[in-house]
C-alpha cells in the first residue's frame, strides 16, 4: 500500500480548522486534523511533510513519524510542522484501522474503562454561546449543562483583568469580580459540580498566588496554565503554595518538551493536545511517561470532530487519564455540519468510540458543497521512498525541506 495523495481542507467560516485526507492506492482514505494558526500548519504539510510521505506505506506509522520528526527537528520542536505531523499521523492510524477492520483504540491495546470522564469548556460557537452565558449567569448555565448530563466546566474569569497590568498584578476588586461566576455555580449546583479555572498563562506567580488563595474555599477542580510553560520552576512553586491542583501544559510539544516538566514535578496533572504534540502514538508515549511518575493526564481537546475522535480513542486506552476536555458549542454545531460524529454526555462521561474501523468518523457529502471550502493537494511519487532515516541530510537536499 502506498500514499498517493495528501489533501488539506480549510473553511472560511471555520478559520481555526485544518482537515487532512491521506489517500492510498488501495482506495483507503485516512482523516486527520489540527487546529489554530492554520496557514502555518498547512504550509508545513504541503511544503515539508507531503513530499517525503508520498509513495510510502501509510501503515509504517512509527517509521514515517520519526523520519518526519527528524526532518523538522532542525528548527526546534517546530509548532507548525509538528501540528501538521499530528494531523497526518492521525490519518495514518485511521488508514491502519480501516485496513485491519478495527477501531484505533483496540489497536492501541483496548479500552481500560467503560466510558470517559469529561468536562465542558465554555467556548461559544453560534448558536451555542456558552462563553457569553457564563459571563451573564454562570449558575444558570451550570444548571442547563447538568440537565444534559454535563457535570463540570472550565471557565476563565480572571483573564480580562490581566490586560491592565500585563499580568503583573491584580487588585482585590478584580479578584472579587473574577470570583462571581464561581460563586454563581456553587450557589446553583453545590460543591459536587466540577469547576476548572483556565488562566491562559496571563499572570506572574505573585498574582496567581493571590488568585489561587481566593479560589481555595470554592473546591476548585484544577487551575490550568497559570504561568508560561517556559517557567516550570515558578509553576512548581505555585503548585506547592496552593491546595488546588495545577494543570499544564498544552503548549509543550512532544515528549521531549514535556519530559523535564514531568521529571521536575512542575504540576500535579499534565495536559497535552494530540493535534499539536505529535499525534496519537506520541500522546500515548507522553501518558506512559507521566504514569511512571504517578501523574495523570488531561487531553486538551478544543478542536474539531476528528481531533475529538482521535482524543477519545486515546482516552479510552490510557490508564492514567484525568479528564477528556470537550466543547459543547462545537459538537452541537459544526461537528454535525462536517461529519457523522455524535457526542452524547451522560453522568459526566462520553461513551467509548463506536465499533467502527479506524477513527470511526467520516466526512458528510455536503462538505464538498460548502461555498467556503478550499482544498489544497499534494501528489506524485514522493522524494523519500525507501529511505529509513535522515543520515547526512546535506547529501540529500531533496529531502531536507
């Protein structure tokens, strides 16, 4: 089996989304995805990765991943390139599952749990505007979510106050205002409803210690990315100064960046995003590394339907899962416009992936009729057929892209 064509799909009305289709001479097509900063990832996909993937056997996932990773490593851990590789790697697993008539999670070793625990990140996408709702009345939103089986949320009530001081200080009245949606949820739902606080690395440690101290009476589930991930020592000090578990960080890419974070015990919970960090197998390796240190893993999952399904397969399989993030505003809207993915949350959990080959997701026919669809294509013989490692790359400028 050979890779014959690699396509990327973008949508003007969904500017954060990049879908990938990997075609084979056997007629199998694998789906992958990454999201955010789409122009860079799309350029890396067609300019750097596709030329060295075309013509190779798509089932050689490990070999192809390392060959591509060695190529992009010349420029560090390369955000755009690694996001593109993540999307391709998902598609290769989809092809492998389809070729063996097996779901991806079974190829990973099977499920270790009957369903997957999840919380709702309160982003908005019309007409489901959970972002505005938690600003208006977070308690009312929590009651609605609970009625649908959702038992936890993630919100970011302090971010707006970081603008004035560049995150260097926060005033008492700002802390009080940031606590208001937390109070509303607690008054509406009691202490069992889980509340995660996202901070988007907007603050320094002094400000974050004040915020965490103010949050402690409210039984907060976690605080995510309080400081920039490049300051693990400061983050560890914050972790030691509060009873609230600290989560981080989706901004660390591949096991090689996350390794020191885990070894140094920067946070009590690790987070990664398989659409950014290298794909399905790399996420499983990160989970295994974290498990060796007794640390659970959150799967950041704020992208599209293919990222969701790939994340669900990994979440079903890894033993040290903390939570799988989901976004109601996405799976109730554009997921259903693009794919056959159906997300149902019951008692704070989503079911295991359907017993379908590969990732268990297909594009709907109407995708090809959208007036905002743009398709880019790479095809041909490929430049690295049969080459197993980079070696002396200067002797092969045709594959050092």
